[in-house]
C-alpha cells in the first residue's frame, strides 16, 4: 500500500506542477505580458488546462484511489495520508465527470473573454463583451449539467465551496440581510463621517512602500512571495515557497491600496502557512473559497480597520505623509477608514454594505442560470438592484456589471458566495483566537501580530485542504458556521464608532 | 494528406505551447521569482521538459511524418508545408533518440545547478558548484552517446548549430585566429584609447530609458515584447507576439547596458520578424544559434558601434547626460566605445578580442568532453589560457570560469561556437544588405533603420527555421559561410579608427 501511495503521490505531484505552471501563465497575463501575447496566451492556457484535466482524470489515478480507499479508511482520520486519499478521491471524482475537451474549450473561451473585458471595461462598453458572456452562461450551464443537482448553481458553488448549496445559502444570506439592513440604516442615519482626509494626493511610491512594510510586519514572508501591480488585485501560488500577491494604487484614495494589500496578504499568509509536508499534493492549498476569504477579511477588516491597528500604524503613516495627515487625529482617521456609505463598487465597499454587493451578484447569477433573466438585461437589472438595495445609481456599466473580473474570466455561478461566507467566518475564527488568547487586542495595539498569526497557522493554515470548510470551522472554533460572532462584531464595532450603544 | 498535415500541426501546436510555457518558467526564474520558489521551480521545469519531450516523441507524430514525407518531397522545396515536414522530421528524429526520463532528470539537474551558480558566482566559490559541474559533464557525455558521432561534441553542437562539427569548426576558428591575433596586436600597439568618459556615474533610470528609446527606433516592437532586469541578459519568446528581452545596468559602465540591450533586441527582432503563418510550428524560431547570434551582433556591433549610429544618437545621449558627456567629442566617444583591450569578461569584450574568449571556451569544452581535462582543473586551465591568449590574469573564478551561465544551466559542449559563427555571419549578412541597398550607411547616420531591418526581415527573419543555417546563408548572401567579409569589416573599421591604413 505504501508503494501504491507513493505512485499516487507521483501522479499528483505532476498534476500539481502543471496547475501551478498554469497559474504562472495567468499571473504573467495580468502583470507583465505585452498585448501582442494575448492570442497565444489563450491557446497556452487551453493547452495547459486540458493537460491538467487529462492528468487529473487519468484512469491510473482512479485505480490507485480505489485500491487505496479502504487503506485510507483504516488510518486515523486526521493523518495526512488518510486525508490525502479522501480529499483526492473527491477531487478526482469531480474532475472525471467533465470531458477534457470541454474543459479546454471552456478555458480558452474564458481567456478570450478576459481579454475583451480588459478593453470593454475602460471603454464602458458592455455590448462588446455581451456575446462572450452569453457563451459563458451557456458553458456554465453545460458544466453544471455534468453533475447531479437540486439547483443548477449547486455544482458551480461546489467547485469553490464544497458542501454549500443554494438551499443552505439562501436562508443564511436572508438571515444576515435582515440584521444588516437596519444596522446600515442606523449607522448612516446617525453619523455623517468625513473621509476627505483619505482623498488627498498620496504619491504611489510611498503608498506602495508603506503597504509592503505593513504586511511584512503582519507576517507575510517576502522570501516566499512578492507583490506586483495589476488592474485587479489577486493572490496566486506557484508552490508553498512562492505565494504572490498583486494590488493597484490610487493616488487619491489612500485606503484602497493598503487595504487590498492586506487583503491579498491575508490570502497569501493562509497559503504560506500550510505545512511543507503537504507540498505537491491536492492538500497544499486553502480548503474553500469561503475559508480563504475569511483570512483576507480577517486581516483586512478585523485587524486592518481596527482602532488598535491604527494606534500602532497611524503615527508611522503620518510620518510618511506629514503634509496630508499631520493635522488629522487618530480618531478622525480611524472613523474615515470605517466610513459606511452605500456605493457602486464592491471592492471599495465598507464592512457593512459589502455583503449587500455580494448578495446582488449571487441573486443575479442564480437568475441567469435559472433562465429567469437574459444576459442582455443584466446591466439594467444590476442598476435596479443597486438602486433598490443600496440607493445608488450610475448610468454606465464600467462601475456596474463590468466592475468585477469573475464572470469575465470564469463561470457565472459559484463566484461570489465565498465573499460573504468569508466575512461570516472571519469573525468566527477571530472570536475563537480571542478566547484562546485574550491578549491579542493589546498586542495589536503594539504592532505585534505573531500570537494571532500563530493561532491561525496552528488551527487553520497548516492543515491546507485536509479538512472541509465545515470540518475545519468546527475544529478550530468549536461550533459549526454561525453568523452570531459576525453580527456581534459588527454591532459592537459600529456601535462604538457611531455611539449607537450609548 | 491535407488532413494528416492538419493533424500533425495540431500535435506540433501543443508541443509549441508547452515549450513556450517552459520558457516562461525560465524567464520568471530569472526576473521575478522569490528565492523560496526555487526548489519547486526546478521540479516544474523537470515536469514540463519531460512532457515536451514525450509529446514531441509521440509515436503518432512519427507515423504522421513518415506518411507525409513523400508528400512533402513532392511539394516545392520553398513551400511552408514542405519545410514543415522536412524540418519537423529532423527534430523528431533527434528528440526520439533520447529517453524522456533522461531528459527530465537532466533538466532537473540543470535547474539545481543554475540555482547553486547564482550563489556561487557572487561568492567566488567554484568549489560549491564543482560537484554539479561534474554531473553536468557526465550528463553531456551521456546525451551525446545517444547519437552517432565522429567527435563526442558533435551531437551537442548539432543541437544549436545543425550541420556544424568539430572537424569543420576547428579549421574555421584556426583561420580566423590567424587573422585576428596580428590585428589585435596592431591595434593595441598603435592606439592608447581613452575610455574613462564611459566610466563616470550614469544613473540607472536614464540609461534604461535611453536603451529603450534606441531599440524602439531600431525596430523592436514593444507591443510584442518588453524588457526586464536580470543578472545575465537574454532574449526569450513565448509566442511570435511576445518576444522579451532582459538586461542589466551598471552605473559606472555606460556602454554595458546599452549594447546588451541592442544585442538582445537584435535576437528579438529576428523572432518578431518571423512570418505569422509559421506560428505554432517548429519553424517559428530562428534557424540556429550562429544565425541568431549574427543578428544580435549585427545590431550591437556593425550598427551600434558604428560612427554613423553615433552621429545620430550621440547628441541625444549628451542631452541625457550633459554633465558627464557635454565636453566629450563624438570622435572621442566613438573611439571609447570601440576601445580594444584584452579583458577578463566575454560579454564586456570589444569586437576584436571577443572571439578569443569564445575559442578558449570552445577548446576547454572539447578537452572536458574528450576526457583530457578534469572539472577540478578547469579554473586553473581557464586562467592559463587567459594569460596565454589575452595576457590577462585574475586569481578568482567569479570573473573566470564562473562568469558565463551556459555550463551552469545546460550542457558542456555546443554552447559557445555559435557566438563566433554569429560574428562571422553578421558581416556576411550586412555585406549582402549593403550590396542590395548601398544607401544604408547614410540612412543610419540619420537614425533610419527600416531599409536594413526590411532587408533582414525579407531575406532572413521571415523564414524562421524553414532553411538551415547553411541554406539561408547561401540564399541571402549568395555564398556559403565565409570569414572574408568579417575580416574585411574588422580591418577596415579598426584601420580607420587607429589609422592603420594610413
């Protein structure tokens, strides 16, 4: 059995290499590739994804998994080997359901769509990308049809948040929405927060350097990563020793680059924290989109927008930008960074309204997949929902339906639920860390993050994908997914900030 | 047959994609990869090269080639299709001789060696890399043994300069040497050229920008390429639409970055000039190492070190560096850029002594492969030859045997002859272009390069690998490889510069 396991690992290491090489193609596409490289890059991605799929669905892997499954079940559930066999089997079975040619064709289409989107968005030209999106919807449906489902979005959701379905997410989101809407109203009624201090001119170079210094202090390891510029920030991994992030800088929006740098560093610290023993296997990555997002949001919001964090970092920021911030108090700055204001752009949204952005996308995805809405009606439906849910309106599509890359580089369906699951889980994990180490907030005030980082590594990061989102949540926090810590966190934070509790 | 040809092209396009993806892995390794990524990168390269080799030696390709060969021979020799079948067959047969597992193991070893070299070189520590080099020699020999040969270096030379052998190269180099040595002596006896004007401080940013402006004007297409920084300059290609170059800047050595930028742009213009119809096939790349080098050297030396080039560009360079160059005359600058001085470093060498550097490497490679010299004796042998041939001595290895990447990232054997072949051919091609367009030197004086670039595209670049080095040399210049134009060019140029003719 040991020998068979080694053989399995050899196969998996090859798949792992090819997947990571594919990620490098994407990274280069967004960072440094000249535009003349676009057409060939699409073909290269298609070729690689086809290969990955072929190798991952190799019958030899299926045979080995079948032979190894009883052995895996005889081992301790928590052992790396048991997890490897169990998790790989789930991934194998999912991959084996979809023909390689279909996957290649689809990913080729995604690459083309992405390229068109990068031109359509700045030109505010939805019509240009509409026919591509039509095809994307078709591909998304066809992909879902390879699986059994209750709701056609379920298989797509399963790709990123295994175990989650429309029937569990809808009531969860409904619950959350019922608590959020009155809170948003109370906060925006009560306080008219000034954030013009963030809208001065902050030269790019200094912003970039400050962000780099902050994440180094949080625990992002630059020997095993780097940060580059892209239109849309992201994290990507080429091995456990090479986990990169990207961001963009806006000179008149100070919080944008810094918080997105912290956000992506949160994702990256999760991947950098995975134990080396899992390298080269399907276990060497975060376990789900929701759990991944919980870490980006924990570091970005719960840490990066907290009073304690700024007690430490604000004097340093003032030193970097003395003219702009010298006369702005810590309190005023902290309130500005936490200004709640319904807006058009998800990634710029405050903590409270953010989930409303996500739910709009989630609902529209479902409507498209269910055939209740046509792609051509999407821009208008988008505008209507933003008006109804957030009270904001923009006649264009650039800051509307064209704002997020997701539908223009992947499926429609399964792309957004992870963001809200992540917000919910960020508070649940942080809450558990605080119970174990009540000294964490005091440490943050001093710019020390290693206790929090250490708890997260020990209880979450190092396990990679050994456990499902539900398993790891239960193990690390002692309870299943719950919105209570998140709601308590928001009420407490914004209560203090806006004097709602007083 | 048309159908079989299409099937062959599909296979070849996949191989082409995988090769180009592999090149991206190398590019990233030298430009942006954090050090933590090194171990996995080695594995990834191994996995990819194994795949490329497997795909290239797929029996299906062999079968298709066999069926298509009579058809290919029935077509016009100059047709793209005939060339595709003919050239692919040669490449296939070469690839099929070497087992995939051996290739993977060897390229893994090269990646490890490269990593060690990047640390050993700055530390001037040959011992650190010596055991790796021992293995490299062993791999090189074993690779050669898969082929029939007269001299063990012949198969290795054949990889980069097909058709060339030790028995043709030795007398050719001997001939050249006999003409070069007295010329070097005459030039260094006659003139004591001052080049301290190039040794002032020239800030990196301005040097970089000047180099970018120059190559744009020469014809390098930035929409289909880019330049990044690396320790060792190189050109690489990910598709005909994405041909990148790299360089390094030394602030106290003005000619270094500029000339290496032009050099790599010369390689890149060759690749960018290949006709799009050849994309995705083995024909879509330069035909041999020697012909490739002829283009980098033509642009770097025959153009970039010429009086006419500087008549146009020197006033612009003076504007960029008024303090450093304001008082230096065009004549003095032009002489400085062409200073002949025996030195330690090949890539810094002047046009006259450059080939002596190459011949030392060529002879040492042969001695190692023939078993006449041990790897451990290489540093000393290097020093002795430099003293004997160039009259220079350095007790360390950093600027000795460790200076070039080639043996530390590939085989020993076949790595260096292309440089001298390139020098010879650069003059032969330029001579032919002049015969067709005697107005070229006048145009260069005005900063116009399109006639020269156009002639090269038409007669050389667009053909990619359709013709062998010997074929294309004959077609483009009307005669087989000859050292006469090169010797005439050198005698004329240095005669004028040093008043040898007068």
